[in-house]
C-alpha cells in the first residue's frame, strides 16, 4: 500500500508583479489594462495569461 499523505508543507511564493508596458506601444498599453479587469472579475488565471502574453510580446521585441 502506498503513502497518500504529504511529508511536509508546500511552499508557494507570491506571483510575479505585472510587467510594465513599454511607453508608446499600443499592444503593451492594451495588455496593461487587461489584468485589472480580470482581477475585478476574480479571474486570476486570465491575469496570469495576460502577463505571459505581455512578457512574450516584449521578448519578441514587437
């Protein structure tokens, strides 16, 4: 029979802060407004998705 209980506490850090939009970039500007709306809806998964999208956008140098 296998063990079904955890051996210790799970430690979860704070989520990273929202990325800063690049000045003058319309895409960054739109994406920067979206996390707050998602937070107000209680959709933290969407907040994370938006932040990933902005970081990917910025890494691609668009």
